[in-house]
C-alpha cells in the first residue's frame, strides 16, 4: 500500500527540500500542496512523480482533501500573510489532519522570543505565531514533532533584507544588519530540512518516545557574523569582509536582532542537535554551502 506524505508550501524553499528528500528516500510518495497547480514549479514536481494538489490556508475543504489518505504531513505556515493569520493556517491544517486520520505531523517552527528573553522582547509576530501553532499542535492527539531552523544560508545569495553579497577585486563583502556580537544558528535549509523531516517520518513509529512532541533545532553551528564570513571564505577560497549596515528600520526585525544578540534561542540544545544526529541526520556546513551553492550563484 502506498504511503503518502503531504507537504504544504511544496514549491517554497522548505517544502521543496522535503519533497526532494522524500523522492530520494522512496519510503513515501509526496503529495505536494500549492496554491497554483498550473505553475511551472508545480508542473516540475508533477513531472518528477509527485501528486500535486491545490489548497489555500483559508479553504478548509481543500485542506482536508490535501491530507486525506496521508500518513504524514509536513506543515509550513506563511508569515506576512494578510489574508489568513498564521495561527489560523496552522489550526486549519491540524484540525483537518485530526478529521482524516493522519498519523504524524512535522511542523516548521520558531521560538517564542518573549519566553527566550524573559518578557523583554515581544514584538516579533512571526516568532510568536509559529510558537503558538506549535503549542496548539502539541495539544492534538496526533503524534508530532517540530523543527526550528535558524538563519537560512540561502539568504546570502538572495540578498535578504537588501543585503547583497558583493564581489570585490580581493574577495567579497557580506553586508548585514546583524549587530556586533549577534550569534545566530546557521541553517542550510535546502539541503537539511528535507533530510530531517524524512528521518522523523521514517522513524516516528519505531522511536516515538524520542520524537513525539519534541522540538528539534536544525543548524550547523552557532556563529557570529565574522565566524559565518570566515566559513564562507574557506568555501570560496577568498576573503569575505563584513560590512554592517545598521538598523533596518523595521521594528520587528530590529528587535529580533537585538533579542538574538542578548539571548541564546536554545541554551540547553547543542547545535548541531545531537538528537537529530541520533536519528541519522548529518547537516551541511557553512563552508560546504559556500563551495557548492554560493559559488555557483556568484
């Protein structure tokens, strides 16, 4: 009997990582959820053997069709969504999974910064919302796990927050809004989210005590901006200079950086997470990302 794993936001960076890993592993047939099955990205998934279905987070009937018959579900909720609040997105999917008999859910989460900072930092809604979805999921009778990534390494070639990665005659410049002393978990999402999710999907039945209602941290290392630049430099074979651009002007983003400079998100968890390593997950390094992804982009 075919085992189906439904992947939400399947054409996004996290969802596509999971789809790729599912196809490579072969245990589950991926059902890719997208808002537009006629898009080039969705057609590409279908050509690789995925079942592609359309669903929006405010369409409960479509969500239910997307998870019906699935054994496992990978859920990503979308922040900065003006149409459907992030908490409602998560509730709609979890409730549909309960109605249709889904056996296991993995959710991409973030920590609640007000808890991390003992109430000091409270104005980063995407962190608050994802933490609320995680809490709601953990009240469900469905076995589940959550994965918290750090800063996506892919943000470097994307020039995230108007921070281009610049080439110079001598090497490169890493532009950043990160304050000096900010220590961030670095995550190669495209490579590692999929392998972590597949490890949980394929072992939740046999190692449920290690997995159920656990929050795993996905990342290769905790690093200051300078340490991250050094890792990129080793991969590229050229020096990488850090240029700080100051505050972004966005209160939520600036507060996120301030909170991360002052507080460790997960002080009691090793990075890489030894619990993921015990499940067979090996994460990619900053140096390897620079050599195999960033250099091609440049």
